C-alpha cells in the first residue's frame, strides 16, 4: 500500500512538473492551453482552438526538451540504483566505473577534431556523430573496466571499482589535454557540454536515444530480485543459486547503454544517479524490486524540475543543468557520507 502511494505520488508530481515546464519560459503559455494541447496529442479535444504560437512553441521547443529530460533522468536514476545494487554501496553511481568519463572523452575529442580529421564522418553522420562517439566511449570504458575486473574468469566488484578509478583518471587526463589544445570556439562548446544541458533537444535527439534508454528502464527493474540477493553478499547469492556473473554483466551493459545514450545528448549531468536511489530508499525501503522503477520516476522528476530551474532562474540566460543537479546533489552526498562513513569506508 505504501509503495503504491509512492508510485502514485511520483507520477502525479511528474505530471505537474511536466505541465509546469511546458507552460513556463520566455513565452508564458496558460496552463489550460498546455492541457488542451497535450489532450490533442492523445486524440482528444481536437475541436478546441488554441493560439497557434502556443502550439508551435510547445511542439517545436518545449515538448521535445521535456521528453528528453524525462528520458535522461529515468536513465540516470535507474542506472544509479542498479550500480549501487551490485556494489552494495549507497555512494556508487555509473560514473564510478568510468561510463561517464569514457563518453566524455570521446565526445570532447569529436568536438575538437570534427573540423579536421572527422570532417568526412561529420558530413555522413551529421547530428549522430557526437551521439555515436559518446556512446562508443561509454561502451569501451565499461568493457575495459569489466575485463580488468575479471579474476579467475569472474568479475570482482572491488577490482571493478579500482579499475573504474583508473579509467576515470586516464579519461580525465586525456580530456584535459584535448581541452587545453582546443580553439576558443571549441572550448566554449566543450565547457558547456561538460556542464550538461538539454538546450539542444529536438525530436530527432529524442528519437535517437529513446530505444537505448527505454530498454534499460524496463529491463533493469526485472533484476530487482537478483539485486536483493546481492545484498546478502556474492557468496550467499551464489549459494542461493543466483548466477552473479551474469547479473553483473547485465547491469553493466544496461547501465552503459542508458548512461552512454544520455551523456551523448545532454552532456555530463552529475549526482542524479547518486541522489535518486538513496532518496527512494529513505522514503520506501531497500527492496530493489521497488527501488529500481521508483528511481526511474524520481530521476525523471528531478531532471524535469532541474531543467525548469536552469531555464527560468536567470532568464534569458540559461544555466547549465549540471550545475543545478550538483547544487541539489552535493548536500545529499555529504549527508550520506557522514551518516554511513563507517559502512562505506570499512
């Protein structure tokens, strides 16, 4: 009953946030008109007239941006919950195993080299070049960490963590080197991209990442029971008949798919994968069958609200959304660290 109430509350809050985000901005759209336009998308109220400028703003600019925020938030939230499940640590997140760093390195390299070495690929792939590059970088980083963590044919979680730290350091150093060598215009693009933004959202970008996000968002919650067994420790999980190696591989692959696709279109957005699952556990318990889907909902909600703040707080200037999520996430991170420091460090 409690979990049903939490799900209902999150979905209601998400709908309110979506409607508010569609209504607010440089051009204010009355909430009544927003609801009518949304109803028209659902095949209802087709005969009710709405100002064409309102419909244009929502259809071309705001709705794809809002949907992109929902997809990115859900991807980061559910991936963070799954990664914390296999690490059995509330301070774990997808960036811990190098996924974000790998995606960032490849994306920054493409931004810096696109006008020269990658000009031919840019002409062929166009918009998709950056997305494919970031996704490839995330996959290579995750695969490298996974392979380095294998001991006697089995992935070791502690080794995976150390390998992730090493990959993060290497990718960060190479990213810094490329940034240092970039030209002024490239530097602006790199800086804004690394701080995260949904400003480039289009229907094309939504369609580009939707399959890569929706597959993990729907499949990862099915692993909730297996991740509950992980909480007992890998040895106990093995004794219960759980194929722990397969679960680790599935989680890493699905999290890489979701986070890589998200980073490809929105840049680096920190703390969502950390903040969301822990908040869900605080309000409803630690059962991963509940935590994973609820994390997807809360992640979508937080991203929608953070994007709304980024667009309106200093209007007409748009703040990087990564700054907003960092300001929201840092206090929670410090709270978790202080409260659970013995559990985390020992």
